[in-house]
C-alpha cells in the first residue's frame, strides 16, 4: 500500500477516519474510486492480484444506522397552509411516497398513474412505487399540465434545478415560520411506516 500511495497519504487517511464519521457523499466517492480502479486495471489487462493490490488502498466505510428525525405535525401543517397548489402537492407526494427532495424535483410525469406512482431512480435504477392517498391523487390531478417531462416545475415553467428547488422550499419554510428540513418530511413517512401508523 505504501509503494502505491506513499506513507503520508496513508497516515492522512487514517487520521481522517479517526476524526470524522462517513457521510453519504464520502461513501459514494469511495465506491466511485473502487470502480475507477477496477476499470483502470481492466483496460491495462491487469491480473487479479494487481486489482486486489490496488483495492487495498480504498477502505469502505461502515454506514451508521438510520436515525430518522420526523417532521413535527404542526410544522407540516404550517407548510401546507403556507403553500400554493403546487407546493401543497409536493408536500403531499413527499409524505405519501416517503420521498426526498430529489425524488420530487425529478419525478417524471410518466411515472404518475391514476392511483400510484412507479418510477426508477436515475442513478441507482431502484424501482420506487407508492399507492397514493385520495388527497394526493386529487392534488396531482388538479395541477395544471406543463410541457416538460417532470411533474413539478419552477416559476419559469421549466423543470426544477436542485438549487432552485431548495431555494423555493426555504422561502416556503420562512413563510410558514418553521425550521424543519425537507428530509424530515421523508423521515416522518419512514417513521410512520415503521410504526405501522398513519399520519
């Protein structure tokens, strides 16, 4: 390992591992490095021992257990009360389907059926399916149709960009007078599902 990356790099990595926990982005980056090493070795027609030798440099993180922080009911209601029709629908879809913000702003119109949403996430290709509550179905049906590929659009009638979606949610949160994050909506759905209860 030392001949590949040098003692200094290994020491810095060990200190980093000791000082901080792994974040999701770090996990993804680590996996990307593993894939990059394997692809490099395949291009060079390296034998398995060379691949394994290079992979020793990359240490896969252990993922912490999920610690959900569900949104307080009063905060969620305040957001609904402060939201326009589209943002009410976004909030309902997020809670109904246990979605993160990225799932909402990338939600393809083709994924929405009469009573369900079924689509595959862009990067992971994991299928996500949810049966819609009557209130969510009604809210989706009442949205004006747009020419884009996504269900939800920005004020410019174009698909949301990540920064634009987050900024719009911050404005809504300020208007509602709450501090809850969008992830807490998803965690509220997750917690209710684990407990077998309805919110």
